[in-house]
C-alpha cells in the first residue's frame, strides 16, 4: 500500500483560541468548505461535528480535542506555491489536512498543550471585539514552547463593537511584535462584507451558498490608501526576514508576488513572522483564504526539523527525519474512551510506517502489543486504515498499556522521544460512591479517566480512607463526575471543592538518622545523613549532574562515596524521602521544590534492608524539613474581569478585598477590563457574586498562574482547619 498524498502536501495543524472566540465555528466552516460535511453545524444549536460529546453540546464549549482529516484545494490556482521550500514542484491539487480543534476553556488546557506537541502549525483565532484574552496568551506561550509556526485569524468582525485594528494592536502588544497584517476587512460590525488581500492588492467577497463562492474584485476606493500603506509595511517585514531580499528592497526594486510568498513561507516556518487574517466564520467570510494560507505558509512535515530523542540502549541523543524509509517512531499524545470501539490511542508518526495486524513496540516501557486496528478520525466518525505513514496522525484501537507521552518505535532501532510535561492540579474534592455496586465501578472509571487526562489525579486519604480527585478547576471536576455518571453509570456523592495547597522549605538543614530495630531474629539497620535545600524552578533544558535525579518539584543527589551505603539501598532512600514529601510537614500537603542530597551513612552486613533505609530516610527528611523554615503554598490565579465602567470601583475594591493584586485596567470598546492576580481560595463562587454586583452584565475568566507563599495570618487558619478536621 502506497502513500496517497506526498508529504509536501500534508499539513498537521491545530485551531486554538480563548473560549468563545469562534474556534469550533471556524472548524465547522473548514469541514464544510473542504467537502467533509454537506451542512454546517452550529455551536448555539448543539449540532457541531467537532464538539461531539454530550457535555460539549449542552454547554456550547469544547472539552476534548477533536482530530479531523479533510482535504483542501486552494481557492485560486495562483494561491498555491509552484515550489515548496526545498525547491520541488508542487501539483496544484488537493492537500491533506490533519486538524485538531482544541478547547478554549482553561480547565482543559491539557488538550492544547499535548496537541501542540505533535502539530506542525496552528491557526490562532481571536475575537474581533475582545482581541487577545487570557487563554490566548496561555495558548500562545504553549505554541512558543513547542516552536509551532502560527497564522492568526481575527474572527467575529461582524459583531457590534468589533475592531480589526484594536484586536491587531492587542496581538502586537501582548503576544508578538512579529505579527503583520495580511488582510484588512471591508467594513466592520453590520457592514462587514469581505477582505482586502494586501499581497495581491485585491478585494475578496464571499457569495453563493454559505459563502462558498469567493469573488475577486478591485479594492474599494475608500480603502485604497490604507491598503497601500499596510502593504508597504508587510513587504518591508518580509524583506527584513530574508537577506537576499533586503538589498533589493533597500534599492527600491519591485519584488514579485511569487518571490514575496516564498520568502514569507520561510519566515513563517522559522517563527519570524505571524501573518494576520480577517473575517467572520459565523457569516461565512474569510475562512477559505485562511485555508489557502495554511497551504502557502504553514509547514509540511518535511519543513520541520528532525525530531530528537534518546536511544534507550546507550542514552545518546539520536534523531528521526520525516521519511517513510527511516525506522518507525511515533508519540502517543492522547487516550480516549470510545463507546463503540473501546480505548483509542492517538499518535503522531514522525518517521517510518506502521501497518495494522503487526506488533507495536513501546520503547518507553519495553513492551509489545498487537496493533489490531488503526483508524483515522473525523471527530466522532471513524475510517479504518491499513497503514499509516510518516507525518500522519491516527488512532490505535484497543492498546492496553500505552499511556500519554509513550513512544512507539522500531524494536531494532528504538528511540524515546521527549515526554509532554503537564501542569499540576490546583483544586480537589472528596468523592464517594452512592452504593456498593457503584464502589466497584468507581475505581475503574476514575482510572480510565485519569489515563485519558494527565491533569486529572486521584489519591486516597490514608487516614479517612476517602477518595480525593484533583483537577484544573471546578468545571474540570464537574465534567469528570458527569462523565463518570454518563459513560460508566457510576453515581457518586461529591464534597465541596478544595484548594490544592502545597508545602515547601525556605531554608536549609542537614540531619543524620539511624533506624535500628532488634527483634528475636534478624534486626533492621539503616543509617543516612541528608542535606535539604530549596530547589530552583524546574527547567527541563538544564543539565543535571550524573549523580542527580531531577523531576518537576524534586531533585535527589547521590553523593555517597566509598560505598558506605551499598548501591542497592540508594533507591530505597529516595523512595522514603518522596513518601515523606507526599505527607507534608506543615498541614499534610504535598511538599515541592526541594533538593535532597544523600552524603553519608553506614550499613550492617546482616541487618540492613531496603525497608530500614526507607524508614531512616523518611524520618531524617521530616526532621530536616521542620528545621528548614517550611511554608504553605497556594495557587494564584490570573483573573480578567470585563464590566461596564460604572461598576469598576466595586470590582476593584472586591478583588483587593480578596487579597488580589490589580495589574492593569484598560478599555475594550464601551467596557472596562480589569486584570488581577488573586488566590484561588478567594475565588470560589466568584461568577455568581460578580453577576449580582454588575446586574448580570459582568463576565470573568480565570486561569492558574503560579504558586505563592501563604501569608502567616491566613496560613494559621488553613493549618488549624486541616489538622483539626483529622
């Protein structure tokens, strides 16, 4: 079986945005214009293709990333480059799009982060009224971390209060000075009719059934001056990105359209320019030209650098190129329970090919599983495929042991790709099954859901025996409980949401401890000396010494010399310290950001054991932590409140009373925007109180920003409540 589309005609990209920017509506237009569906689903009517879960359709939000495969033939033959970035001639025919429509709500940010890890490009959608919003910034930061080239689409320009220029300025001010207009709108609000292409200096209108007929006309007279000025800015920006062009530009030579497009493609792929487009997805204006931009400027798998990984046999760095001829390498980026076929494992193939019916080697675990079926998805519809090639995205059916971030590879040429790092949960609640039958099913349901979502964690309270679930926000946990009920038929009672506090140390201490226990027969002997200190912020790029083991929130340094503690007992010491960190010192919350060095000890030929060293290390750590000025940490949220001006005083006063720090206030049309950092513990029920303070006219968004030390006066109350309840 041969590849049906050459790699240069494949585009893997995501559609990302703040909640309510029109991302799913844009995705629905993409499906319609690419011929993947014959009518358009609408979010407000609950019949979209990408929002296929019941909860998504009921709430009008996206919860889980949806993978779509579709095909696009550029609107105009002239909009297809005649050659790709490597000089090969392209047939001006259809392109395969593998698209992931991601959630905008911060509680489901994991979906954006893991999707960007396996995509080659992104279309970032902005609300033409609001411009850059909090989740826009978070998504942009994730894309920066993943070095993903981006095309911007300022949407909803038909809405009252929409302003392309204001939204464009917010991109320049808050995201990147490298953004540049590719288009300007023809009219705004109720007068939005089409767009002007600044490269071609042509106007485009969208006529016919659902705007599917793109009509090219001359630029309206009232926009010609602006278009000429903005085109000059665009050409200057493109010329600055290309050493060969800059001289021609400075000498005043006319640069051809084709030359500008080739240079712009290189600049976009190198993240030196972010093109900005305009339109209204709901009114069927502009989406086709954004799809043309995906073809023209976002990379194919051949345009991105080779993926790097580690050879598990040698520990050396190796790489794989986007080629069917190279050894197979793929990354699992998402697990999903499917009501029809069972467990789906989504994976991106970076090199080589894989066929259904063969064995899949998991180089992360060293295990093999039979790959019975492979499917390509269009949201909730499945198309079975026999073979998947490099550069493609597909899903394996029924893998039992694969998890998010696992690498699949050729068994004879193994590679382990970098894992995806996820944020830690900030909120928790207690949950208990309603009946004995529910109890048996709840454990399985929670495990399945935590396998799917790495930001959803489960733990058992050792003292009460209760189950505690943790997530990124109230809505996140609400959806989890709802899914348990609908998908797994588990009824549960849930407690009130609680803040996921943490603990850390602000000083250093060194402690020596011996654990000796004599019984009638063999005794126990463990002797350790440890030194603990605060650990700087985790940086995955930082080179860690060979005798140290570093992970987010913890570093263990083995500084034992001369074998005073045998090597086989060192892992038990680390395990004992980790268990003590999980129990906490101040109020029983997990401890983080600690470096622990094991530098001395001794052993007994007969009595030493792993359990003895584990206990000795745990006791030593607890003593050291008490001496190291331990403190409580609380999650601080980035809050944005949008209200009419007359409520500004009430809102800022209320936020300040919640220990909030006001960071900025600005205008957004007739409304005022307040940005602040506020502790999560003060924000429960805020949406309801905001409505009552603003006669129902205020809105807010909130996302996790960082952990900070709890003030002593507040910490005392938290400690008393926590220890008093136990």
